[in-house]
DNA sequence: CTGAAAGCGCTAACAC
DNA sequence: GTGTTAGCGCTTTCAG
């Protein structure tokens, strides 16, 4: 493997000093056009590119933003990530992405590694284990020295800059939508009952239903997807029980399974069960029927997160801002 | 924002030299247990973490692997990426991911940035524009100084370490599968005719069909997905034309649209059109009907890519190895 | 217009 | 067992 050429070697070949080469490469007005040309030509010839690590160390700035994500397979997070990258780049920053697999240990490690010189600031979606363990100290420690923005998942102890989605509002809007279409029996399905966000969504659903005399609610929560499918199919095909008018999916998986169950059991149109849930937008557009869904605007989440972080990088004093993105129900084929 | 503490400051507080602190932190046997304890305690107290940039510069090694991906929304690439990350971590490496958006300029820039000190080696899926422009010099230049592994997309000029998928075989296996189920008229649908991989797939399909007297082939290629949907629906519902027995989807989008079109037009079972194509595995499992698909083993691609790269990092001399992953047809609901 | 020298934070050979 | 020192590749002040 060929060795990479350094400024020093270029200087030697040209019989000038390293500082001259450095200045020439950076187009300093101190250097004559002639020398600049000479230096640049040789640099190009040898394929010189400044060593990024050395520049970072010297300048104490990397133009890197760290991003920590629980899971890349989560299409919402993937879309946020994409948008973080786009907006970071637009502002002259690169991103360094770590995945935690929802593990607290990985999250801690990622924060530690990133926060020491690698990046100027960090955008992080806290992992599930963090919420289970109610352990937020690693964030607090890091936030003392490194600008931090959390997104998507919130907790009162996570009082940093954050961008989240109005989750309660999503559920309430979906319920209200069902109500306006005369649904009576609403089934809440979830494969994420163990996740804090899953718990909140269920609680919000239940609270709403209890407050509405005209509505009746049922819940199916099951982590195992095959089991979940079975339970949903059993329920919606069981004619001995009151008919389900609408299903609210608490996550992508349960929404898809509900959609599949309705399709598979070929339920006649007259008995159509409405369905609203969470989906991968791109995918949803291409399937039939397209599910009516809760749009969480991942583009906005990504953009805002970058915006908040960069604002914090520039300001000297630290400002705390908590953005909440409003969601909307997008009516497609599975509801009126 | 609080300043991060350095080794120097710890040394001053403890009235020892920086090297003592450094050695103590790195558990050098030269240092007494007592001093180690003293140093470590203070380090912990002040939340000291070594500056990664400085360590990298000093050691001339970063334990970073660069990954360059055209598009994170592509579920195949996302899954490969996830597996690259997992296997990199397993070997003690972090990954730094850049997205090119299929743009040659971005690809060039990403390679340049990564190759100078940031990473030890690079895993890259070359972007489409690279193939359109037939411009491979940026890879060749980088490969002279930085270990490189390309994956997924290949070209005879890209003669580096690579992991690719046996694309021809995928198409041939699908055709053979249709043939074995007595299909006569096969429709090839594609939304990626403009992409090199799309061209190859179509060519392979056509060549096979022409060689088989018992088979008849048709092709619908259309970049605009709404148009594509219309064309597919028109074709499969047009009873004045010979009936389509099977559809081969050349990419995820056209496969999904075909599936949706069949479902939407409620084609009776007796006229069932078989469908094989490319899918997002996770998603496919949850929908109904689940599409019979070509498994490209993204896990293997990611794992092999890391393996090849690390092999190259360790060996002094450079070895070139071109891995080809065999695919398989996974029969689900849309074919016999 | 060019060069010498200091220093970013850390490690490690070498001295004591 | 601990300290001194040089140096990784680069930028930048200051001197000439």
C-alpha cells in the first residue's frame, strides 16, 4: 500500500517550508501566485489531501456531527437519519452514525467515543433500555461538554434540546377520526407494549375511550408477531363477539399485520373494518390497500434536530429548546 | 459549555508528569498500583475520556471503517449497512457512514475525506452515476493508499476486493421456477430500466426467454411509479391479450406495485398470476399476500465485506478477492 | 512574500 | 516507578 504524502514531503521536494505549503494550499494571501501554483500542482500530482485528523486536532474542530440511533431498520428512524445527513451536509457538516440496538451499554459507549474530539455535537434518539432503567446520567454528563439534541423519545429528565413528535395527539386524532366515521368498537393493537412509547400510546387510547360514552375499546398487545397475527385474526373473525369497526395500530408491525389480516380473511365490504396506524410511507404508497396512517413528518424531525444543534454550536451560551412536531392523519384506502 | 479535561491538567493537579498519567490510564505495568488508582479516580471524577483525535493522530490508526452508501432508504442497502456495523464492532471497529444519493460528486468527496486519516479502510457501494459516466478513477486512486472493498454493484474496471450478488442467477432461477410451474407468458416489470442493474436484469430475462421455445416474454419498463402501476393494471386486466401467467419484478417498487395491482383487481384464483420479485424481507413477512422473492442475503454481503476489508488491513501485501453471493428463491404466497 | 517555531492531546522510547 | 522529550500532520503567530 502506497504511503500518503504529507505537507512536509511536498515542502522538501519544493525546497520550501511546511508553512509555505500549508498557506499555499489554503490560498493564503500571504503567498505569491507563483508559489501557490507550484505547490498546488505538485500536490495534485502526488494526490495530496490534508490529513483530516491532524487538521481536526490543530483546529479543535472536526465539522462532524455524531448521530446515535437505536435501529436502522426502523423506517421512521432511517428517514430521520437521512434528513439529518442532508441538512448536516447543507451546513457543511458530516455525520458519524452509531447504532445502539436499543442497548444502554452501546449508547453510553457511543456517547463517550463521540464526545471526545470526534464531533462537535451529538443528535441522539435514546434507546429503550435507557427508559427501562431510567438511567439518564450519561446524557447529563455528556451534555456538560458537548452540545446535545435528543429526538423522538422524550422523558422529563431528558431536559436538553429536543425534537419530538406529539404522540398523544396522534392517538387522539386517530380516535376522533374513527368517532367521526361512526365507529363504535375500536380495537387497539400493539406489538410494542413493552416499549415506553407503546405504553403511552395504549394509555392515551384507553383514557380517551373511557371518556367517550359512545365508544367501546378493546386491546390486543403481543410482542410475538405470529401470536399477534393469530389473536387479531381470531378476534375480527369471531362473529360471537361484537363486531370491530375500527383498528388502531400502535406501531408499524401491528398495523401491517392488521391490514394483512383484514385482507386475508376477505371481510366483505359492508363489514369493512377501518384501519389507521403507523407505516413506512414509501412502502405504503405501493401496496394495496394503502393504509390510512399517522404522519410523523420524519423530514421535519431531522431538519429541526440539525437546526437546533447548529444553533447551539454557534451560540456561546446554551439555550434549551424543546420542539414538538404536530402529526396528521393521512386518509388512504383503509378508512373513510 | 464546560471544557473537557485533558491529561495535562490531570497531571498538573496530581503533580505528576503527563506520561505517568497516560501510562496509568493505559494500565502500563511500569506504573505502580497506587498511582494508577490515584490517577484513575481523578480521571473518573473529572469525567476524563481520552481525546480520540489526538490518539488517532499519534497512533496513526483510528479503528474506523468508512462506509459509503448510495441510499439509506434502499432496504437492501440498509440491511447490509446494519450488518457491516455489527461485524465491524465485533472486530473492534466503528463505522463512519456517508450517503451519496447516487451522485458521483458526493462519492468522490466522501472517498477523499474518508481516505485521509479518518478511516483505515473503506467499504463502498458505487453509485449509479459512477456507472453511467463509466468513471472509476477515483476508486483506483484511493485504492492505492487505502484498503477498499466494493459491494453489490460490479464492473470489470472495479477490480478491487468486492462482494456482489449473483444477479444473473437470480433472474434465471426465477424464470426457471416459473417454467417449472407451467407458466407460459411471463411479464417482466421494472422501474429501474435506467439503472445499470436494471438493464442487466432485463437482458438476462430476455436472453433466457428467447432460448426457451415454450416461454413467451413481455416487458414493462417505466420509471414513474404511477405510470408503471397503470401500465401493469392495464396489461393484466386486458382480456383481449394473452393471459399473463407470471410476473417477475426487477426491483422492490415494481414488485410491490405488481402485487398491489393483482390484489386490487381481485383477479380470481383460477387465473392467479404468479409473482416473484425483490422485497424488503421484514416488511414482506407482515403483508398479505407475502410475495415469493429473491433472497440476496444482505447479512452475508455485509459480513463478507467486513471480513475482506479486515483481512486486507492485517495483511501487508494486498490481495484481491471477489466474492459472489448466491441467491435463492423463497416461495411464499404468490407462487407455487 | 517566506520561514521558524509553538502547540493541538496524546504515546512511547529513553533517561534517570 | 516516574519524568523528559520527541513527534504524529497540520495551522498560525511572529520574525525576517
